[in-house]
C-alpha cells in the first residue's frame, strides 16, 4: 500500500520505532486530550487506525426484512489514541457488543462509550485508556433492516412459481457499506475480507469469492466464502435468493456465470459470451491477468443503477444484462454488450487499482466508459461504436457547458455530495478526454503506459497525477501540462477559425450554453484537414489567439479549388467545439452535401452548430439550412443526431413561435419520410444492426411529429400484436415506435390505447418490454392522460428504478403538467427515492421548461427544499431553463424565420 497523506487536523501522526521516548510521551499526552467532538463534521476518517482484514458474518432474515451480523476487524493502530472512529449508518450497535483485543495480549478492552453520529454516518468508540500501538482486533455486533431503498443491504422482490419473494442484495458504491456493517468506508482503506453468511437452506448465497464450504442445519445453512484479495469496502457484495444460471469458462480457466431469476437463464447467454471474450481481451490489453478465480454476473429486479462492478460479483439491472432473442431489440443487445464490457473493465481499472478518494472517480468511470467502446468495437466492428461514442461526448458537452458544471477532478467534502458526481462529467467527459489523449499519444504507446500504471498500482490506490506520470514516462510527452487544463478546471473551449493571408487564425474562449464568455484556457490538441483527409496537420494550441502557417498542406493551392474546405478536430477525437466564419461554414455545408466528410465529422459539424445556435452565436435559420443538407445521410449515428436536434428545435419553436410549428413539422416530416420509406417497418433479409437501430428511431420521431401514415400503420400492427404477441408484424425494434404512435390517438375521452399498453405492461415478465411501455405512456398530447400516466409512477406496479423511463417519455407539450405534478408529489418523492433516482426527478422534469417564469418558479420552490444531495442538480436544472428561455427569445427575434421555414417546407 502507498502511504496516504493525512491532514494534521485528523490527529493522525504516523510514528515509527525510531521515535524517542519523549516524543512517544508527547503523543500519548495528545491522545489523552482527544475528545469525540473533534471527529464530527469531518470530510474523511482519521488515519490513526487502519483496517487490514474484516471477518464479516451476516444473517439476513428475508421474511422479516432484517439482518444481524458481527465483524472482527484486524487493525493497525499507528498513533496513540483513546478513540476508534469508523463509519456506520442506520445500524443498531450496542456498547456491550463492542470490544478491542490487542494482538499478543490476553487483555480485552471494553469501550467507555459508543457514540453514533447519524449526520456524519460515523461511530465513535471511546476507550478509557490509550490503545497500544500495533495490531489488534475490533469486534462489533450489530443489527439492521433490509431496506427498500436499493442501497446498503436491501431487499429486492421477485416472483417464483407465482409467489412473491424477497432476495437480499448489497449495493455499496459510493458509501453504503456502512449501512450493512461498521467499517472504514473510504476507497483508500483497502483490506482483505473473509465473509460468512447464514441463510435459508433452499437459497443460493453469492459473494465476491467462491464458496469453500456449506454446513446445512435444518432450515438454514452456513456458507463460508474464500478470503478475498485486498479491496475497498464499496466493492464488497453479498446476494441471497433463488436463481438459475448459465456457465462457461474462459480460455485460461476462469469460471464465468450469469445468474437470473428462475426460468430466465437463457436470456443470460449473450452476456455470458461477451464476458468470456472481454475478460480475455482485457487480460491482454492491461497485460495483467484477471485476479480472481471466478466472475459472477447477476440480474437484480430492483436496482437503482445500470450495473455495479463488485469484485467478482457484478450486479446489473435486468435490462442491462438479459437479452431475449425474440423480444429484445437491437438497442438492448448493444446496451448489454457495452455495459458488460464497462463493468468488467472495472475489475482492473477501479478494483485492482482504486482511486484514492472520490475526487478521482473519473479514473474509474471515464476509463471504463472509454474501454467498453474499445471492447465493443473489437467484438462487433459492424456496429461502428466509435461513431456512436460521439453521443457520449455530446452528453458531456451539454453538462459541461453549464456554469454549474464541475471539473473532472472535483472536491468532495461530505458523503452527501458523492452521488451527484456520478454524472456526464465523470463518465462521458472523462471518457472523451481519455480518447483525446490516446489519439494524441498513439494507441500503442497509450496501451503500454496503461499496462505499466496497472502493474505499478495493483492492489493499491492512485490519483490522477499517478496516471499522468505513467503516461508521461511511457510517451515522453508533457502529459501533465496538457491534461491539467482538462481535469482541474471545468468547461471546455470553442475554437474560432478564420483564414487570412494563407494562415489559419485560431482563437479559443470557454464555451457556455448561456452565451456568456468564461475565463478558462486550455492546451488544445488541434487536428486539421484541408480538402482531403490525406492533407492533415496536428499541433498544440496553447494561447488565447494564434496564427498557424499551413503552407505545408498546400493551403494556397487548395483554396483555388471550388470544393475547398477546412475541418478542425478531425473525426471528433478531441473535446472542444469549433466555430467557423460564414465562408468556411458554407464550404463545410457543401462538403457534407457532396459526401466529402467522414461520418464523425458530419456529426461534429451539426453538433457544434446546434450548440452555437442555442448559445445565441448562430441563427436558427442557419441551423435549419444545415440540417437540410443531410438529406442523403447514410450513417445511423449522424441521422439519429439530426432527429434529436430537430425534435429539440420543435420543442423550443412551440414556445417561441407556435404559429411556425406547422411549417417546421412539415419540413421535418418531409425530410425524414424518405428515410422511413426506404427502411420500412419490416427488417430486410441480412440487414445490419445499425439499420435496426435507425428504423425504430425514425418511426418514433415521425410518430411524435404527428405523421398520420406512420401513426395509422403503427395502430394497425399494434392491434394484431395485442392479440398475438408472437406476430412478426411488430418486432422488438419497432415496438416503442408503435407504442408512441398509439399514444398519439389517446385522449381523456378515448383511452383505449392507453389501457391496451397497460395490459401489455402487466402481462409481460420481460423488463425491457416493461420499459418500452413506460417510455410511451406519457407521450399523449392530452395533458389529462399525461397526468394519469405520471400518477402511475407512484403505484406499486412500477418499481422505483423504472420511474425515470416514464418521466423521459413525457410529450413535448406537457412539461408544465409534469412540473405541476412534481410539486404536488414532492414530499412523497423525497421520502421514497434517493441518490440518482431522486435527482432524475428534478433534472428530467425541470430542465425542459423554457420560460423565465418557470425558472423563477423552480427557484422559489426549491429555495427551502434543497439539501446537499440534490443541490448541484437543482442549480444545473434551473440554469438549463434559463438557457432555453434565452434561446426562445433569440428565436422570436429572427425576423426571417417564417419565410425561411416556408421555403424549406416547400422545397422538401
């Protein structure tokens, strides 16, 4: 283990055998003066005692939804202290069940006082005398509740032979192991775990390590697990229930299983195939073998996150692990592949080498996100996942363009702040800057340097600076200088480009969606191509404004051609936006129209223009004219982004200029209809994965735009499906489109379609089908129907984890309805949901609104209701409302918008 810096305020002075007796006496005197009060309100635990090994025993009562347990923690006491301070939350710890036994002594010390501090989630144990230095064992007995909040040690409900049963599940990241057993619940306190559970005899008990022994005692059994390697508390896992599984072995003998509810094991076969290949790939890529003897993956019916990378026992939502050949869509298959690769990447990046503190969360999540695409591209090259990766970058761009964003490396001062940084900055921006750095250094150098980093910090903790040092050492490039500007300050630049006298003039400013100018400055790895991808230049742009001589590219000669164009950020490998002057922008439009640009660059030109338009830096008419040149687009990801952009424009137009909405919708329908006619509703023989993705996206968009032909055909096919769920007329890839189309026909006076969807929801046991239905129920244009659908969220029929899907499906004209509903039900929501489930309600409901009045309302409402665990999300959501309102005002001010829309509608 690497030594960790300990602030003096934590009274954690490390001593060695060479200390003079007088120094020891002074330290013992300091320890005698310690008080419990000094440990309250601290961001982190003191380091005067650190855990080495946990001997943990748990006895869950699945019927009573409770558990009892005991833990014996082998400690190293490194400084004189009368106190032991560790984490515990919502556990019943009786002082009589607490003791400390110094190693090599028959003495057992009983505490003078055991204080639970709920607001800090700590347990302060005070002894009458200063503890002897060296090893010792702290023993604690405790009791707790198997909660229904999907964190800590909780219960999940499943069905077995028509009967509802409870399973016991753990979810400890980021800081919820303390809800299961008293522990040093910080990533840097790595230790070995020996776990034993007492469970009903008929159940299966799983943990990080394989079972080494089971002792059956009538209705219960005691299950002993092999001791784990050193790891952080947030990676510990215990699961108890009745499961089926599928199993196979990697080429080097690692056993891999996928556990499911009884009767669903066949749905785990695809994830098993991906896992087998992924473990082998990452062993080669990181040049370190997978360190555990087995890998279990399990689908949990109630699960707040997408998945969790517990060492050797990865937990997933059912939708992220299971794939049904007949009833899952192509999008579901891709999600399973990417999520499995993401979680297995963590076995190296996160579990073997762990961030030192949550400030460095991005080291876990950014890398796992990036490398999951690397694996998916290796296994499924026909999916073009690196082009699809641009959607990840766009999500990062959107959040990081807010004044209320945060740096990749963000200070965490309280446990309540951690959940909110599991966001698009840590994941999507983190992955994007990794991709940028890999592109700059080169794939081979990058891989070898990563492997060296993994070996150097295996079974230990690392900070961002440690990674930069390894990459700098392996590449010889100034990685720290380059990357500090990307991880230690929030935001990113927009690079403005002009041509003058044969030189390219670049200027960088911080991009903000509000249109304001930030003060940030970056070291930007610029790539540039001129007229062809064979004419490329790359360089680092350090300053605020610089001119670059590109005579080596033959710029002057190239400018004489009628097809001249320049594109910065070639193939969108870097995390910055580009603003071209009018002439260069016009030339790029022509390059798109004549198919001169790669799919990634076509995506990037549109994405930058869209962001600049929202920020008031370009007019909407220019953006619409740009969209029109994508009429012959062939790439799924690019066309999907055109659709997303167009639908958002329509939402803003409905507020800014509702009288122009008819022409806008006509333009968009006429633009999209040829693509839909070409693809049709039915898959062609031998067609690819991307066509399947595009078909559903296109038809859903046309339904939302009110295209009658699409809606009528969807209703016809749905009616057949309602009678025969195996009909080929409504395959999984187009079901969501059909459900959304059906809801366009639903009103308060005619709820037949709504009731039909509820029937499908209630009759299916496939989570992906339930999610498709939930995502469609609130898409009706009738506000009364939307309100009824929102109320359905709060019914026992909808698992808490799935509320997000219904919220996301609220029709574009019903954001006011959703906002009023949120305010009405806020007290209930606050009590029933936590973590990201709670912040989703705020973000998804508040952010789409687009008037300053709504911004004022939201500020007033949350003024007295904001706690630390939602503060960042509330601030960001209200900022988005202000940005939307400003865009609406800009649209209103465009005098030529109506005439341009008429021309575009007529043209198409």
